[in-house]
């Protein structure tokens, strides 16, 4: 029965009736078979739910650049992805091109071989003269290539224990009700048996394509190319998702390659009037306009559509799986248009307003920050009410740890501290942007300055810390940077009102859009791909969040630290009182903080002394769970649980204790197992302390002070955007200075490089000038 259906679906009668049938279908308003639910996915994140998926492989994806033969490596990676999704329990279908190209390769080879044999027999020698290849007719190429193409697919899918079946269709098969039913039944039977149907137009007998008049309609789509075939099949089979792979990244608002062309992340019905189309692909009979019309037709039928690049060597190996996972790849077609701007539009708005912000006078930026601080106290009740909603939801969900709940919670005292910190930032911002760092007289009337300027657009991603929003906003204003904020959904209500207050303060000087809160369903990984729009990413949250962002942000610098493995070293010349105070504060004040102590290093001579006993008693009183390092465990008959790794950030009332023989050994241990965050020595020996401060290569190194001092507010920076363990740019608590970069300003008077050549009339002076010295009136004539 199955073979009979396959045969029936691929049978075709060629003649003028094809066009007549298409025209009659349009006039009669015949609708394709409707999907049961009739609704496409509204957001990319919902694509993970796609069960039945059609993958359309365009000619440019399947064929080589010379259009003679198949791109085998590219095809193999696509087959691997389809097989993986099929083995996950999804129902996969492929609409493929490539038969003509494969057949062209075979026929050319046969013709060359035949010509060479005939010529050799005719001339009596085996020398080849100039041979011209005849123009190969496409139908003949398709007939020669279809069997080979299918054999190749079958061989590739066999490697993944996946079975395939070939179906050849034409336009007439969709306008004959009996054939439509047979085709539908066949495909359902194949999917039920976990077989991947591989579908193609029967190019061996198909007539030349007619003009795309029917694509303007909304009820019927004729099969003129594999775009329309894939759309028709997707709707007929009630597929959840159609992935159309071509040789372009997706849909642009103008032809790709033009200066202002922008890739559209999402395309909505009705937007087609605002875009222009370029030329069609290098191969195939469709073009982007045909793809869009087919995609919109499928979307109306209830199938979600993504158009993406299937030829890019860096993404081909995961383009299909990325789309199904909801990642920002290609152009997603959606019927649901969001009420607010897209994240790309938000970034553009922020950059434009940010440049205006940077041009304000320091006093004006200070006024904005003062306004923010005042609003934190004036709107206290509204803020706490919103925060209460977030806390209640988090508690009721039962999925948030106590340490995270503490970070989420706001209080009147915390809001007061925030307001004080913001006012400190307002004071320090007076000489931030445009400050001259270096001034050089290069030559007479040629003066060079290095001045501070904003970095540009900052993306700050933070978890469960709504207090981060006003701090970072104030620092962005002080440094003249535009700001894009992405907070965790657990603090959505608090973040929303804090952002509204920040924009209210910005409105004082008409730069409201300089700070944007991303409230759309943007995945963090997708935001990290906006390398042309974002200049710096600052993650605030768990070490896992920071690591994930550092991995995802391949083209954007990330300022932060992935771990806070902080050490406190107790020297044999340490004060008992200082040790107990510092160790307790470093571990117990806020165990979840990144600057909390995780490893306590103890000099060997401190063991079996009253000091060591008091340390252990204090930690037990504070209910700190102790893990023994390998050397410490060797000293004990009955030891605490031995540590699994000396590179552990506990983030709770737990710590590791390890024994070292000397200060130098403590330094070596910190360099081997630490994270270059914050490390402390407790000793009364000044020489030992100074050596430790010099030798330890961390962002923060303290003597007789708690590790908890590694904080922008405690450093007097007003606030911080995070703590950086990077070697370049900012390091340690990053406040206002860390959000600035520099530019060089050169003021000349018609100078040229040729003036300073051997034959030139000028000489370099390179005279260092006082930074505070004004340049006005310093010019002299040659």
C-alpha cells in the first residue's frame, strides 16, 4: 500500500490543464487543509515545543559553488542535526533541492568520457582536443540526479540509524483531491514509522514555472519551487515549524550588502511594504521575495517559519538545532507583534540618547543622579510594595535559595544606603567625562590631548539584585554611557519601577531613552551576539551566569569574574583578636557574596595552639561547615569531610581549611587555586605583610582587614558595576573610572606628515605640557 501511494504521488500528466487548475482554485477560494490548532508560535522561545518540523534545503545550500555537484560536508552536518532531532522524538521532513546539480555533475562526466573515447578512436591517438560541452537540459539533469541524491541521503542517515523515504511531487498532485489525500496519508504513515520523508519536486517532468501571480493570493499557493512546496507541505501536514535554509542570513530591510541593510530578527505580516528585495540566489529558481511570500502563506496556515543561512561554515553545523532551541538565528516570522520596541531598537535608542548624555555638562549629569537619589526616598513605599510582590512570588514558588532571597529583598535601610551611594557618585562625576589625562606639544601649533570618554553602550545582566539597577544606572549617567539592563524575572516588578524612576530622572535633561530595560523574551545568549550594537557586557550574578556569558560573548568584551575563591592566610605572628574578627567577618557577614572567604590558610605553627582552637570554636558557633584540605586532614585522627576540590566557591556557611608551611607557600597556594579576586593576610609582621601584598597577584590584596572590604561602596567609589579579575582595563571593584575609555584629540594648523620628513620644514618637539594648562593663546607662528 505504501509503495502504491508513493507511486501515485509522483505520477504526473503534463499539459495546459496545470495552469487552468491553479486559476480555478484561486477563483473558487479553495483553502488548504487547516491545522487543528491553527496558531503559529508567537515567540522564538516557543520553538522548543515544535514537534513536527519541515526543513527546506535551498539549491545554494545543497550544491557546491560551481553548481556542479553537492556540498557533501555541508549536507552531512545538516543530516546529523535532522537525525538528532528525529531521535529526540520529533517528526522531521526534508524538502530538498540538488537533483539537477547532482545530475549535471554525472552527465558532464559521462559526456566528457564519451567525447574523449570517440575522439581517440577518430584521430587514432589518445590526445584530447578542445571539447565544448553542450547545454544540459534541466529535466534531463534532474532525471539523472534524483536516484543518486536519494542514495546519498539514505547512506548519510543510515549512519544515525535513521530510515528515509523519497517522495516526488508536482503542482498537480495538490490540485487533485485524491492525490492530496494519498500524499497526506503517505506522509503520516512514514512519520508514524519514524521515517524521515525526503520530498522534492519531480523536476524530470515538471513544466517551466509560471509567473507568481497566485502568490499574491491568501488561499492557494502553487508549487513553482521548493519554497512554495515546503510551505504547502508544512500547512498540509500541520507542521509546527518550517525552517527554510538559503545562502543569506535571513531577511533584511534592504538588499544584503548595501550600507544600511539590517538583518530582521522578526518579521510580521504587513511589514513587507517596508522592505526591498535584492537579486535571487546564485542557483535555484526562487528568490527572497518568493521565500517571504511562501513563508507568510505558511504562517497564515498556522506554521511558524524561520529563514536562515545554511551555507555559513561557522554555523551550518548547528543552525537547525539552534533554531529549534529558540536561539536568535535568521529571521523568525510571527503574527504577534510586541507592544514595545525590539531589543535592537532599544539599543539604537539608548546609543542616540547616550551621545546626548555624554555631551551634557558635568553639573547636568550630576543633577540627574541627584534626582535618582531623591526618587529612591520619595517613592520608597512604591518600591517596597513592588519588591514585596516579587518576594512573595519567589517564596511561594519554593525554587529560590535563602541567599538569593536575601539578595532579592529591599528594605528602607537598603534604599537609604543606595541613595547615599548615588549622591557620592554625583559628586565624583564632576570631572569624569572629558578630563585631560595627558597633553603633549607635538610641534609648534600642533597640540595633542588624551581625554576620557564614555565606552558607549553597556549591557548589564543581573540576577536577583534589584539594588544593582539604580547603582549601575547612576554610574552609567556619571560616565556618559548608554545602558541596556537585563534583570532576572524573579525581580520583574521591582526592576520595572526602579527603571521608571531612572527614566524620570533622565527626563530632567531630555535623555530618557539613555537607559533601557529589556523586558522582552530575549535569551542572554542572544543578547551576547549583538556585537555591532553593544560595547561592553557586565554580568552581575552567580559564577555560572558569568561563565555562561563569557562563553557566549565571543565578539564583545566581558567585564567581571567567574569565581570568587577568596583566601585568608593566618600567619604564625598573627593577633588572636584580629584573626577571630577578620575570619568571622570574611566568612559569616554575607556568605553568598563573591568577596566572602572560601579557604582559610593556616600556618603550620598555629596548629595545636589556643588560637587555632578558638578559630574552630568560633566557626562552629557560627554554624560554618568545615572541609579539610589534604594536608590539614593528614594532621587529624578524626577529620571533617575532606574537600573534593581546593577550587570551590561555596557561597554559603562552608569553608575549607588547609595548612601551609610559610607565607610563600600560602602565596603559591593562592596562585594555584585562587581566582585572583581578593586575598588577605593576618599578621603583625610588617615585612611579611608587605611581601604578601607585593607577591599575591589578585585584584584586591589586604593586610589585617576583612575580604568583605572588596566593594565599590566601601572603597568610596559610591557604587560598583562589579568586580573584575581581568588583566586589561579595569580591575577590582569597578566604579566610575572603569566605565571610561580615552580618545586622542589633535589640534593643528594645516600640518602634514610630509612637513616632518627629511626634506620637511618642521621638527617634532614632543614636549609634555601640564595637564591643567589651557591651550588657548599658546599658538605661535613658525
